[in-house]
C-alpha cells in the first residue's frame, strides 16, 4: 500500500530540518511559490546540531547576528547564544512562516537514484514512524543536513581505556543522566566543544583539567552587545541590519589580516591572552604551532575559560596521552591527570552527501571524483544542491545564499521549460585537490570524501561572503558551465 507521499512527484525535497533546512523551506515558500516541496528530517525534531548536542554550555561559536537568518532579525542582546535560545529562535521561524506542516520527521533517506529517462530522483526513505520503506520521487534535491555524521563523533583509540573505572563520554552522546557535580573531570581536546564545556562544568565539578595535544587560538568577546543595541530603541530592523553588516565586515577584515600578516595577528591574540592570564605559561598552553585562521578560532564569552583558570577551577595540560589508567590519564611526560569522568571532546566525523547513497542511473557516485560548482553543486550531477557553510564566518551566511541560488535555479528551469540543470565537467579546472584551505583535524580526516575544488571560478570556493553575494545573488546563473536540458537532450 502506497502512502500519500509516494503518490506524487515533488518539485523539491529538502534534506534536513536544521538551520540550513529551515532556511531552504522559507526561501522556497517565498521565492519559488509554485514549487511543491517537503523537508524530510531523519530525527524526531528540528534543529539539527542544536537539538542533537546536549552537553553543558552548548552554544554558538559565532555571533548570532550573522549566524541567524537574514530574513529574521536576532533581537536578543546576546552576542553568543546558547543552544536552547537557538532552538527557540528556530521554532519562532518555523511558526511565523507556517513551515511546520512542510517538515516530515523520522524520515531517514537511505539512497537517492537519478533516473535520466524520467529526469527524476527516486528516494528510498525509511519512515521510522511507520517502520516502512517508502519511495519518494522529486525533480530536485537540496541537501541541508550538515557536514558531519550524527551517528558518532570522532573517537580515537586510547590505550587502557577499558581499565578506566569511571565514565568516558563523547560530547555528541551526552545525556541528562551524567552527573559531574563535585567530580574530578578530564576533558580531552582544545577545540570549540572543549572550550565551551570546560568552564561550564567547572561551575559544579570539583576540578576540571583540559588535556590538549596542542593549543588553539582562543579569543574572548563580550556575550552581549552594549552600544549598538541602543539602536533597538530607534528601529529593531535597522539595528539588526547595522549589527549584521558590521559583524560581516569585521569577520572578513580579521580573516584577511590573518592571511596577510599572520605574525601580527598571532602576536595580537597572544597579547590579549597574556592580559587575561599574566602569570600563566602562555607559550606552552596557548600558543598554537599553526598560523591564525589555518584552523577555526575559538570564541569564549566574557573570558569564562580564562576566569575559571584564574580561579583554579580549571587546569590545562599540554601533552600527548600515553594511556588511560583506572583512575585517570597518564601523559607521555609522566604527569598523571586524575579523573572520575573523562570527556573526549575529540571532534566530529565528516560525512559526504548527508550519508545518502547517491546514484545516477544505478551507478554510485563518489563525491571526491567531482568538482564542486560554486560550492553548492557537483560536476555531472543533475538537479542536486549542497548546503555547506563557511569555515571563516558564520555557517548561515553561506546557507542563505545557497537557498537563494536554488530558488533562482528552479525558477529559471521553469521559465526555460526544462527538467534538468547539470554543471558540466571542466577538465581544465582540475588541479587544486583541496576543498578549502584549512588544517583542522576533521577536515583532514574527511577531505578524501568531499567534492574537489577547482583552480578557477566557478569551481573554486573562495570563502568570501562579499564576493559570493555578487556571484550568487546578482550575476546571471545561466552561464556556460551549467547545462539546462531535458531528459532526451
């Protein structure tokens, strides 16, 4: 027996109901009103990252005026928002734009197969609510389910982990039953998750030690706006636009300066840390071996991590791990970090194509064999768009632009009365094997799965929001690299 979803052909299927998926639904409804579409979410709630992660202190690592949607002002004074606040913001967006009935939960897409004869994608969807495999057909797919696996985080092997008598927890698997109050805790890692969770659990834990193999650039910033938010009393909409533009330009200026004068920026950041911790070994514990913005910088609100260190609630150990023992972690230097709980904030695992098995005429495609077109499509793959944010700015900036582009593309296909749009492979564009110029561990581990970046436009991802605005929003999308055609052409 077929279901209602199986009895029709959709214009678009959006994969995922996180920030990118909600943005896609809004844009499609507003700018492609003729499109019949659904959002399929594999989990039982919207929110993506912000519903998945439950660890203490979960928060954004970029400002909410750029991480929030362009079409919905972030009116809170918070510069850096916590997870529950972001979930509330997403819920408001869904309610205000009547998107609730468009999102179907517990719909896990296992495979997507393009049929060239019909110019349709056939999705094999596990309806977890009905415990039934459904086939849903659509003309276009917009993948908005992020870039990492929801199944498991990155869990490197630690010798002796089976001997540890306490709890070992990866933040991606955190639940409310974990009790760290008055406990001695070791947190392995120094990235965004670690610098978020460490000062938060230090409020209740007996003591927390952050064990890091190497330091990360950490910058403190006030958690609330002050002067700029006075504009709210004049015009909230104007205030949002000014703050958003200010933050976009500041992000871009900092990134460009870091690329142009890395030593200058490095010295400046370390100088700020020295002011925060004048009696601390900054050289050992807070001086990375890489240049600023070779990896994403960590933002801490109101110096919370530095304050916890000054108050002796948090220690930092910069060393490699020899083994776990029954009561803690033995470092290669011989120092032992005692712990009753070990939190392995060791990162995420990248995925590709939202962990969906994608085929063209029953031939499985390998994303790494394809060039990325404008950072949002793949060479030789028809009617499929990917939402992938920036590494040097807020994710949503790029996600919103991608959603705008997809709407323009769908509308142009309708105007041309064609069923397919396919980026045409450009053999001269091959030669740059890196998707992005970034050295973070999760990028290195997963680069072999990602589409390749080309050596020229439109195959090169410049990680430049200002440039992307013009190339995506204003320049004609009907270019020679994109073939518009029907199935028989």
